[in-house]
C-alpha cells in the first residue's frame, strides 16, 4: 500500500507500495511537488508531514491548516535530492529522510525522539549517476525499501538495496526479466502494489507518445532471481492526453489504484491497475465526493494525512492534496466513509508552504591561536577543549559552530575553524601589561600572539587569541579590530560560551545592545548584552545563550526576505492581524520579524516585533514572550514602556501612531497572534 502519489501533468503516473505494519511514504524523483516539498511521516504519528528542502535547510511541518512547525535542520552542504523511504536504518517506526548532497555524500536521517530533531543514521558516498531518477519501493519483499535507478535518456535501469554490510549497493540476484524486452527511453516509471506477490512493489511504465501503460509485477523466478514479469499493456483508450493521473489506495485494501483527473473539466475517475479488454478496469464503489473540481493547473499528491479513524478504510485509504499552481494554495480532501460508500470530504484550503529568500551558506573559518607568556607553561584548558569549543570536534555539544549555525539559520558555518598552539610568546605577562595597559591596547596583545605563532592569518575569517594568564581589567578579554582576545577569566563557567560568541559577533560588526533608557547591555534576551543576559548551563558547564535579537539578525542578513513582514504607516491608521513565529523556530508558520517604520521619521528608525520561545538557545529566558525593539541608527533598543519589556497575552504596547496588542501566544504552534494598528 502506497503512502504518496505525485502527479506529472499529461502523463499517467503511479507510485509506490508497501504492506508494513506502518506504511512507508516513498519517493519517486520523476514526480515532484512544488516549492521543494515532499511528504513523510517524520514524527511517527502515522500521519504524513510536509518536508521542505531550501538549499541546505530542511523544514518539517504538519499538513494542517496552520502548518504547525515540527522541526528544522541545517546541513553543511546543499541538498540536491531528498529520498523518502523505510530502509531499515532504525527500529523507530518513522520515515527515513535520505539526502544526496552537493558535496557528493549520501546521508540518511530520522527523528528518533518524536519529532524533536533529526539524527544521522547512515552515511556513504552518493551512488546515483548524472541524469538518473530514483524510484523507491520494496522490490524484493524483505520489508525494507530498495531504490530503482532509472536514466530516461538511455532507458537503463539499476537496482540498489542495503546489503548485509549496511551500505547501499547493486542488488545481487536481480534481473530485468520482461523489462529487458522493451524500450524504456523517456518513459514514466512508477511503483505501487498491484497484485501478483503480496508486500512487493510492482511497476507501471507509461508511454506518453503511444498513450499506453504496461504493468510489470515484482516476482522471484524459479532460479531465485528478483525480477519483473509483464502483466498487461493497456493501449489507446485506457487514458487520454487531457488526463492527469496518479496512484493511490482508494479502496482500502492491499492494492493501489489509478486516479484520473481530466484537466479540461476537473472531473475525477478511479481505475484498478487491471486489464479489462483494452481499458483499465473501472472502480464504481468509491465516490469522488468533494474532491476539488477545477480546471486550474496543479499537482496532486495522495498520502495518509488525517490519521487513523474508527471507520471503514481509515487505516489504508489515502487523502488528497491538490496544489493549485495559479493561486499558490493547497486543498486537502480526506478519504472518508459516508455510512454507505467510500468518498472524499473537503478538509481545508491554505497557502502552499513557501520559504523564499534564504541566504546561501558562508564558510567562515576562524583560527584560534593558543599562546603562553614567557616563563609560564600553564594551560588553562586542554587543546582538545578548544577544538570542541570552536571546531567540528564538538559538533552537537553546543559549542561555537552550533551556536552560529542556529542563530543564522544555517548561513554561518564556522565548523572548519582551526585551533593551533600552544605557542610561546617572547614577553612575560608583566612586560605585556607594562607595554599594553597604558593605552588599553587589547589588539596589541592579540597581535603579539599572532606574531609568536608565525601563522598566516589572512586566509581566515578572523582570529581568536587565547592567552594562558589573566591580562588584567585594564585590557581584559574582549574584541578589538575584528579580532578576539580571551584570557582565563573569559573561560570561567560564569562567562562560558555566551561570552565567547558575544565577542566573536563584534567581529561581524555588531555593537552592544541597549534598552530604551540608554542602558548598555540593557537587553537580557539578546546575546549582545554580554553577561547581563538570560542564560542556561551549556557547553562545558558554562553559561550559554540567549539568541540574537531579530534586528541584529536582519542587519547580518540572516532573516530571509519571505519571512519578514513590513507594515508601512500612512496618513490614515490601519489595523492588521499578524502571526509571528518564534525567532528560533523557522519551521513554524508566521513572520520571523515584523517591522514598522516610525511614522513621520526621516532617519530610517523603525519598530521590530519578534516572538521568543523558551527552547534551544533561548532555554534560559524564563518564558515565551513578545519583544519589541525600536531601531535607531541601526541600534536596537528594547522597549520597556507599556508594561514591557516582556509582552504577554492581554498586553498592548503603545507609541505615537502605533499600537501592538498581544492577542495570544501558542506554545504548541510556536506562534503569537498580534493586532497591530499603525
């Protein structure tokens, strides 16, 4: 039984089959959804979710009206292809997301914790060739999915499966069988369960030019080879050029059926993948019900969306999504039982998930130089500690690369940062203090470390110099000239990661953050308020978090254009209801920042609204809240008036010609609803 049916206009398409206890949603890369979307049961609730690929980012949300966010994940390389299936990579009953990356790797991920995140469960080099399409199905009957590779330009087929070694390789004992006797050039090939052998995926081959479809069943022949046997060919009259066709389980049994949609009328018809004279066998026991009848161009996909109901057919029959290309909306229609017959009931229509304007990844390799003063051989931390704090050795431990990746939505990748040293400087601590303290020359100390290392630092994003003795308050740990100095004081747990990334962000051009009273370090929800922030215990037992505020994210180019909402005041006040997503939950459905220019101001000042949720790097903020900043001269000022700075439901922020009412904060949706008059 198949879990996803994707439409290719003017061609019959079929999809994929399985009879797992929990059915798997499988991929055919010849048939795609708009906006980088696929469908998969990521969190194991037996309902398929939207999975959206945007460059090297992946977002997962529920297929409901609100498109409730589930999770996001950022990768170091762009995703060139997403393949969904159940390949036996985990015992958890979830779909596995396997990806081909631009760097040539093939990696599989799964959510092992109910949708709270993705874990890599498999990795090898990419095995598909240029121009090949990937068709997923259980072709050998071993309860795990295989991958059929098809090259339309040549018609060549290859079958890959997970071998006993664990890697994907060419399936042993596989033969083309009756597929070897036909031309497969420029065909549409789809997998689904149509009969012959239970629990195995069969193939439908569609020839658009000859307007015919051939069925080939997956079998094991008398010699033990896994192969395909021809079942039938339906010629002209089985379908027409005006039909869009896909495959779905419409009857609630073990077999898949064909769904035809006439583009000229919008009408639907159901057919079995069975030969009846020269045509496909009609299905008369299923009503089309409220399937969307429209002549608009669009894409159909069938999947399990509503979850199991206590009515006939609910555990197998698949629901429809119709993606309207013109309106950029998606209509969901659920497979239901009306008390007498199977039918389809309209569920909702909402905007098709769209994530645009995300910036490309930037590989920012810093160099960390470890330096000792003359006559002092002490090392405040081991070299291994610094490699975990700053480099790829600490991936997933909450170090610097994790922080920058998350606050930038995957834009900034510092994982290649190199740690070098220890190096011996030719000066003592006392000499350094005597030399650099009078002018508070922090950069001079940093450059002394660089000079002692003899490392050419011009090829790096910037430098972090770590020294092995406290330099004193007059110089102190901190940033200077785009570089960073850290002494043992700066490594104490009370400062921790939050201090390190704060200083590194100065290297990206950020200043300190303020409140509306002019207090420096006046925004405890923003990392640029140094140690006066709301933090939690993180890397190495030190203080970590919080996030970077929305105006600073905007300044650094981290926020995508499609997720920032501008409201422009005019002579007549306007009122608008707005949904904002938590700044650290980009998979949630809403704007990540709302900005409103100050009415009558000619200097470019504006108000920025954001939602902060107690999770991730904001785990220590103490509660979900809406924050409002006034940005003056590029500097965000946290607004503390009107009962702020933490704005909760029922509160209203007021300024000249501006009112922002907090209607609700929904922790489950990771959103807030606002009414803004501007």
